[in-house]
């Protein structure tokens, strides 16, 4: 066990450099401090357990740090609740939903907040983490958690649409009139108003490296692609009369094809949290390399062509 631990530390430092030692030390100090906070929360947990005798509730952590989980897990939570309510199969519980930071897309987050009234996590998060610790060992504590928002505890990814509810239900999120007008203005500025367009999402490692620089993401390398490898596809889509909007944030390189029907959104002046959602929600087709943002097109019931890489491919 110790040998494996030391080997892992060595490999991580090799990837990040010597400065990563200080990051790890800082992280350990924060973990120790947070452990003391969790210990201090033990009486709070006891009070909560007593309260739950009268007031049945669960706590869920909406993963707002990653746009894919924010989109699909939260949508499924709402649709599953509605599905069981309509069939009188819903077991009444009061769910307290908190979120984590940083928020990946504030526009999408606020749309869900309008529906769910999410709670600020600052006081509730330690209680949630404490419950998760006990839930790994004691089955009873799982009852205090919302399964779809605790995939590590329930050994599920939280994105399984077993009843095909996303496609069978009315679209959960709706654009109001102001957003629709802003969307039309956006499409007009981009030159694709009343035009057919395909959103192309090609994953690389730049986003995670930039947004979460202190983390190790090498285990995701098999999911990364070079945008140039998609030039043939882009040309084919253009030849069939569609525009191509290359989506993403903080990507490595530009699209090398110089064509008025190709819009390299990450390098454009149109970038915003609203545009991220609106473009994906109104495309004719989304082509994606199996990455989180494709879930936006999914929850808005748009056709999705997915390239799903495997380890070693």
C-alpha cells in the first residue's frame, strides 16, 4: 500500500513538476482543517438524524463544476420525479439540493435554480460530506442522500435514462422571450439566422488544464482528439448545405479550414454562457467526441452523433 502511494506521488510530480509538491502540501493542510470541521459537525449530524424522524428529507449535491453532469443529471432528477408523481408512485421526500463550485455555466445553472431553488452550500456541504463518509459503511445513511447526485456512493453515474424520459417528456428548460430575442440576435450576428447548422464538439485537454490546473487529468487522454482530424467531416457537412459551428472553450487550436460556413466559436467574439447553451439547444445536429457539453443538445432533444473512444484506441 505504501509502495503504491509513493509511486503515485512520484508519477504525479513527474507530470506536474516540483512545484506540485507545494500544491500537494497545501492540499493536505486544507484536508486536515476540513477534517476538523467535519468532526465539529458530528453533533449537527446527530440533531439532523433526530429531526428526520419528523421531517423526512434527503440532501443532494448538484455537480455544477462539470457542465455535462449539471445538464443531464439535473434534468433526469426533475423528469424522474415528475414521472413517478404522475403515476402516484412517488415517495414523498423533501430534497435539499446544494451545489459545488466553480460553476461551469452560470446561465444553465440559473435555469435549474429557477426550478429547484438550490441552497448555498457553505453551511450544508460539511454535513453532506459527513453523511457520505458514513454512507460508504452504513446502509442507513444512504437514505439521507439523493442517489442521482451521489454516483460515487450508489455506484452509478447518475446519467442513465432508463425510461428514455428525456426524449419522451416535454423539454424541461425553456427560453423566455428575452432569451429568444437575444438568441435570434446572436444567430444573426454569426450569420446563421434561418440557416441549418451543425455543432461540432471535439474534446482536447486544454479546458481541464486551464480551469483546474492543480488536478491530474492524464487518465482522460484517450478521450482527446485533434481538431484537424475532423477536416474531412467538416467539408462533407458544408457540402451538404450546413454551417459548422465548432463549439468549446479554452481549446488548443483553431479549425484549419478557411470557409465562411465554418465558425470557430472558441476564438470568436460571440462566446458567453448563454451562447454556449442557446447554440447547442437550437442546432440541427450535434457531433461530439463523447464529452460533457453534448448533454446540452441531448436535454433539448436534438439529434446527437457521438464518437465514443475507448482506452487504448
